C-alpha cells in the first residue's frame, strides 16, 4: 500500500461530509446545475469531486466498481482504506466510477419494479463541465437546463426506463452536476 | 465541544440516509426504505424528520421547526433544542431566515426559496395503506401504477357526502407516476407542493424516505366534475386579519365563542409587526346555542 492511499481523507469527517453531501443533494435535485465540492484528495486519476462523492456516500454497505482507467491499485487502496467499501464487479455495484467510454452501462443494476431504488449511481469523470449542449427537462428544473453530456441517446434510453434506471453524477476537477433518471434529455 | 457526533447520528447512519435521499430525489414520490434508527424521542414525535434533518444539516445552517405551523409548541421547541445541543446550529423562528425547516403537518405560508429545504415529519407514508393493509400488495400496486382503488375511495366520498371529504393528507400524483401521501398537511397546502425548495419526507417508525425535487409536477387527485379545491375556514385571521392563510379554530369561552387565527405563527406575527390587525372573535355556531 502506497503512502498516498492513507492520506487525502476529510480533515473533519463529519462537517466535511455534511457540506459535500449538501452539494451532491442540490445537484441531484436540480439536474444540470453545477456545484463546487471538495475536501477529499484522491490519488490519480480520480478528480477531487469524484473522490469527495465517494468519501461522502460509500462505506462497507456499498459495492464500488472502478471502470477502465480508474481501476488502478492506488485508487483501490485509497477507497478501501478510507471508506471500507468492497470493490465489486459491475453487476453488483451501488456506485460506479469511470470515464464515459469505460462505464459498462448495460451491466449495471437498474432496480426492480418493486424497488427502483436498488439501482447503481454512476460517477462519470469528465474533461470539463459547462452549461451548453443537451437540453434537460423534468423534476428539479423550472424550465430547462443545459449540460455538456457525453452523448444523448444513452440518457434518453435510461429515462425511458423510469421509474427504473441509473442516476448519474458528472465530475470534473472540483465541480459536480447530476442527471437522475427522471430527467428528459433532448 | 459537544459530547455527540455532529447532529447526533453516527456517520455511517448519515451516509445510509443520504443515499436514500438521493434515490428519493431521483424517483420523485417513490418511498425509499431506510434503516430508521432509534432516536431519543418516541415514534410519532418526528423521528423520521429528525433523521432527515440530521443527515442534511451542515454547520452553517439556520434551523427552524414548526408543529402545525407553530414554532412554540412542545414538539417544535424540543426538536429545535435537540439540534442546538447536538449540532450547535443556529435556530430561528423566522421562515425567511431559515435554511432548513422541519415541519409537522403544515407548509409555511411564505413562499420558500431555492436556498431552503423543507423536511416533513410523516406518520404513515403509504397513501394506499388504509385501503390495502398489506405492504406486499401496496408495493405491487405502486409498481404496476394500479391506483384505481384510490379513485374509488374518492368517488365513494362524493357519493356519500356530495364532495371529496378528505381534508388533510390529500393524495397527490407526482410527475404523472407515483401516488404520494403529502403527510397530514391540510389540503389547503397541496397547491404549494410544487415549490422552489427541496422537499424531503421522513417516516421513522415506517422506515421510509421520499422526496420532491424543486418545481416537480404535483397534482392533487380529483375528477373532472369534482375538481380539487384547496379549502380553509371562511374567515379572516382574528389576530392579523389575513384572509389568505390557513386558520386554526379556537373556542375561547364557555359560551362557544370562536376565534380563527393563522396556524403559521411566524406569518401571523410578521403581519402584526407590520401593523395589521384582526377582527373580533366569531359568535358561537347557531346549532351549538340552540
């Protein structure tokens, strides 16, 4: 285990997690809107925002799947040390982290008609986050919002599954934005 | 330095509740099961709301609690003190100053802003529970969007009473999908359920969390020929004269003289501070004096 795996946690776990969660909750409640988030410093290649989301929400109850280039020993050790979350394959994941092209969307749990909440949350690492591109409509959005989604068709398919489906948190640097399954993308 | 972890709950419990909140926001109106903790207050005193407040609270929050609109009732005072002691947060009675508002059975009269969060205490989260006692069955009904029974219930109201007699906990349909219990708020408050603030609902004993993101489409169930009506007592407030607020009815003497006053104490107090005055108490009902 590298020394870097032991550092980079919250300085004040309770208050830092509370602040971070508040930003994540606002993001999930207002799809497409960007929020600043921080407190955790994960090893490369993970962004501060993605690391902070993991630190805020993951623990021994949540399986985490590291997709593609994110699946590196330093990050595995960091998540294991700080959160105790088991690292699992995509089919059993509660949280998935990776670049858009690496995330195995079709393999992830989307919930069941009885329990649509038993679905994965996907943390998508992005180059940048800007309010241009796809148009978002739905709960949490007064008229419409815009976000540079990596593609459109996959999110339209996901929204069509409602109330089943995946929920997405996009991260770049210290910024996050979210796209729950309830949002209609055009 | 407090002897408690920030906001009482341990961090793993907060994470569990926080994950449930996120799924609730992603599936508006769906009741997310969560592992409700035993709280240092009895079930029915807002344990669901308290756990939600503890999970969303930050050190910078200004916290307000209302019980049927009032800041100064036992339940509201004790929950406010609970978070003063365990989280060290600032508290207020002014609706516009608060960032997190925990409520029992009312929505504040003043419109809430995007910077505020409204947390509801919910006794029975399942709107179909009194029609179908089995959780297995109601879960299936939600999954299949089978809400005919609820419409039959409202129809039976009309056939028996000439109108839908449900006055509180009036069922709503969220985004055309889930039928949801808005908690026992008076139906007067139902039109306010589409608002700029995030709304979180917590039922401690029943172990359910659900949510409404801002600007969510919330429709009170009704029929074309019996449209939904947000009703209130047909009086102005006896203290501040407001004719647009929800009123409590109070018997003030042995002769049955009644007083109608705002249930939202902050709304009423703010109006009185601005110089609004009310009307005289209302005479007893005719049928009561004969």
